[in-house]
C-alpha cells in the first residue's frame, strides 16, 4: 500500500511540478503526512492491496490533514519553511458509481480535543454547478455525487474548512484540486460529411489536392483525442485504385501516382476514416466522410480541323455574308478557354476582305466577308487558316498538324451599277447665264468591263429649281433657265442637283451622281433702304437728332456695300428740309437746323447706290412721323395722335358714328319701356282680386261614380242613328286641339290665352253649348257614398271665420261672406 501510494505521489509530482526541488519537497511533505496518519489513525492492517492491475485487498481512502501551522495547533510536526502541498485528486469521468462515491477524508489533528465541523466551498460545492461534491461535516469524508464529464468541465478547485461548534475557524483553509481524468467517450467528428476538392489533370505525384479535418472532444494530449486518418476506398479505380493518399496526422490529401486525365475520369469519390486512440482500430472510435475530387481541365488537347481544305463562294460587292463554315474538334472541356477556338487567316487576304468569327455554340469558324470584293479585281481567293484555343497549350503539348487548313473562295460576277468617277462634281459659273448654256459633261463609268458590254443612259433625279437638263446619251449638262445665286434653292452660293446613270443589264442597275455648281455673284440686285418707317422730333434736339438709315443688298461683296445715300433734287423741299450725313457703315437722316415741321407723316425719298461695277441705284421712300418729343427724344402721347395724320373730316365722321350709335341704344331702351307699360295696362277678363293666372289648370273630363268608372259598353251611344244629337252628350268624333299654354307664360299674355281658348271652344263641334247644363254619365244606384246634400252648414254663428282675413286676397270674399263683417 505504501509503495503504490508513493508511486502515485511521484507520478503526480512529475505531472504537475516543473522543478525537481519542488517535486522532492512535495514527496517529503506527503510522506510525513502519511507517517502521521499511520501513527494517529491506523487501526489495523490494510484491507486492500494491489499487485499490478489485480486487487489484493481494499485500501482505505486517502486522508488529508490540515497543516500544523493552523490557528490552534500546538503539537505535532511543524514545518517552518512553508505549508505542505496537497496533491491533486484525480477522478475518472463517466464513473458508474455507486454514488455518492468517497474521494478523500479530511481531518484536523485537533479533533481529539474539540468537536470540529468540516465543509467545502467552491465551484461544484456551493457554487454552480452545486452539489457535485459533498462532505460529511463530522467525519470529514468528501464524496462525488454524480458522474463527471471532462468535456463539460475538466477540473474543480475547492477549499476545505474546519470550524469548532461555535463556528470559529480552527484551521487555515486548504486548497483541493480535483482533476477529471479523460476517458475515450467521444468519436472524431468531421465538420462536413462531404468535402469538395480539385486537382489539375496531368498533375505530378505529391500534388496537394485538399484538406480534411475531424475534431475529437476528448483530451488531445492523450491518445483519447489523437486522431489519425486513412483512405478506405477510391471510386473509380482508374487508372489505379490508389491514385491518392492522405497524411494520417494532418488530413492533407495528395496525389501518389501520375495519369490523371479529365477526358477519361473527371471525378473521384474517396471515403476517408478518422480514428482516435492514435488510429488504433481495436480500441479507437472512428467516423467517416466523403471527399469528392474533381479533375480540372488543362489545355492538353489542341483543336483539330475536320478537313484539310474548305471552299465557298460569294457574289461580288456583298458584305456580312458567311462564305464557308469551318468545323473543329477539341476534346477539352466545352465552352472553356481550353475549348473555345480562335481562327486566324495567315495568308491569302492581304487587303482584309475576310474575317473568321467563332460560333459560340458549335465552336465552328464562319468565314465572313467584311470588305466588298470586286470580281473585276479578284475572281478567287486562296486563304490559309490556322485555329488555336483561347488558352495556351499546356506545357509539353505540341500543336497538331490538323490545326491548319486551306479555304478557297470563288467570287461571282453580278451586274454592278454605273458610277460617276468624280462624285460630287464641282464646277463654277457666274449667275445670270442664259438658258441653253452648256455647263459640263457629267458622265458615268460601268465597272462591268470584262464580261458585260452595256450602254449607259442618263436622267435627272433631283433639280430643285428646274434649271438644268442632261443629255440622255453623253451626260452633257445644259441650263434651261437663268441661274440666280439669290434663289432660295442656293445654299452658301452652291446649287446642287442629282443625276441618275442606268445601264441596260439584267436586271438594270443604276448609280447616282451629284453636281455642285458654285454661283459667282454679279451685281444684279439694287440695294433697299432700311428702315422704311421711323419717327423724328418736330424740332432739332441738340442731343438727339435724326434717324439712322442703312441699306440691304441681296448681292455679296464687292457688289454690296459700302452704300451711297443722297437726297433727290426734286422736289426741292426735300433738300431744303432734310440732310443726310455719312457715319461709318450707315447714314443719318435729320432735319436741317432751325427747320420746324408740323406734326404729321412725311415721306422722304432717298437714292441708295451700291459699290458694284457698274453700281446699281434704287429710289426708296422712308415714312417719317414728325411729332413733339420729350427731353428723351420720345414722342409724347398728344404728339403721337397729332402725328397720326387725322384730318377734320375724319374726326367729324368718327363723332357722327358715335352719335348714331348712342341714338340707336336710346331708341331701343325707349321701345322696351313702352312695351312693358302696354303689358301692364292691358285689361284682364276677371277681377284682379280673383286673378288666378298662375293657377289655371286644365283637367280632363270627370268620370261617373264609383260604380260606373268603367262602363260595360258604349253601344247606347254608338248605336244612335245619325243626325240625332243630344246637347248634353259628347259626340263620338275626334276632339279638337286646344291651344297649349306655355309653361311659364308672361302675365300680360293670359288674356290672349283665354280669348284663344274661347274661340276654339265656340268652333268645337264636340263641345256643348256655352251656357247649357252639363250632364254627366249616370253614376248608378246603390252607391255607398252618401249624398253631398246631407252635409249641412252651420249658420248659428258660433264659429269664428275671422282667420280667413289672414289668408290673403284670394280668400277675401269668402271672409266677407262668413266673417260677419261690414256687409251685415
């Protein structure tokens, strides 16, 4: 027992001490505690001894004594150098119990003199997680109460306390360190179940591919947490079953054999196993993951054309036309830079008539015309084409002989339109040349000079002013009218016309040519005075005097300005009253000094001459309004009216028109008043007090009583012989149409309306006599309604009818009859 315990002491010293002298001191302290324990507590032979892993007889749990340097310690061993070091307590995790399981026994050497109570504090005792450890307060035995999990908490730090019955501390607290011994209870775990990696095809052995890692929650300082890797399987087995290997400690996968070819095997699936206990398959726990390795493409296959020669044909003068289609084969990954083809023409097309575009879907090369080809210049082309990839070939890969091919392109002749060698053609002529003048010959050439002999005919396509004609056979241009530079159809002195040249090919072809005639100006337009109207003060102002005038000429220099202004000699009053002064590019027309003119409109003739050779002159008239002016030289309002030139006759005519207009308005007002008065004085047919004009209503004929509203038959009327007519019956003939009263009649028209209704009634054969007794249809017998005559009116005078006076004039007579008023 002592040997085993001493070995455990040495082992724990080596694990937790770093200095040799500290370890030896720890061993001495522990041995002295053990000797003291044997002296104090040994009650018999030990019940347990072990030999190797075999248990001979049980041993008592270790006893931890408080240091003799305690508060009340007065006997026993005493170390003066330092307190003894308590070795840590090791507890295996996942223990199956039974619980509580005793760990150590804590004692104080004063328990023989006084009663002592023991307690522990710290995480796991009185701090969360609580009650993992407990202690018998009397015996000092410390227990663990449940299985421990190192992965949850690997160590505990507790403090043991000893107090007397009064709670007084009798010993200094001692530190207890409890370490949870790891057990292999966790498998290695991969972060992912599937890992993806890649490696270039053709890679050399030892090329890094990817990394896998697994985590083991057990102590990685022991075999329980030391993970080792190995490859279980590889799919497919081509070219060999072991194309890859894995570093057992790091998890790095590398290649171990050459022969990776994406065109044969593009992907490998590898099952990797991770095992703890340093890879011991008998005792370790294992887990697996899948590694998918993609073999990436490199450009190890050059493109190869499917034929050594290709051919095509195209009509001349056509562009953006595909002439030939070049097909290619490439074993690399489609639609990648290693597969995409690039075509180049290396010979046979020095002028750059063709290019080769790559079809992005099929990778074929499309020979396309980008510059028109002339059959008369080139009848065929022999092109040399080479194809390559976007990416360079891999190291060590040579280009194939099938990467080069020849392309023969034949040009087809077509009827080309004639063309004008000089287009546009520029000529210069003076304007004003007469009709019939030959200007130039505008002829075209036919490019089809080898196989076709054709005739060209000319026509006019666009001649805005219709000044030109062209000879149909030779293209001679002749004027049909005088050319005028100042025409609206001339822009910047240039007149432009377009002509058409057409051959007699099949089908006919035509070309256009433009003739630009630069018209040289001649002095054919006299100048015109500007402005044509203005105003001037009636008296000469020392600051503001005269009107600035200039001229406009449709011609250009030198046939335009500078202009010469002069007053005509006739009439003589012009030069007597006015004067012209030359000022730079314009002139000033003003009144002579001390000349006063009455306000009004004056016309002043002026002769304007240009600088042409010979010069042209024009007699122009400027209208001047002479008016009184203010100090700023502006016409006053009164002066503007006076200067307008209205004579006495015009003013009288205006006044007469105003008087006539006012008279017509007055007569119209008088007529309206008179008509209104006549309507108000017209006599009515009824008493004004009984005037019910606004309430006249036209009702239909009343029917019979309740029992004969709908008579059973009209035979007693219809069957009467003709000529017999009762005055009290309505005849069976169409009724006359009475005049319809307006919805809102004028009050003065009510009398006319009544008279018209009366005349209509007199002439109506269906109406009874005016003053005859009207007889209604027989109402029948046995009516449930009583007789109206049974209603007797009261004449006792008890009822007061004075309120009828308050109902207005329409009830005045009724109020007089029943109110008992002044008539009594």
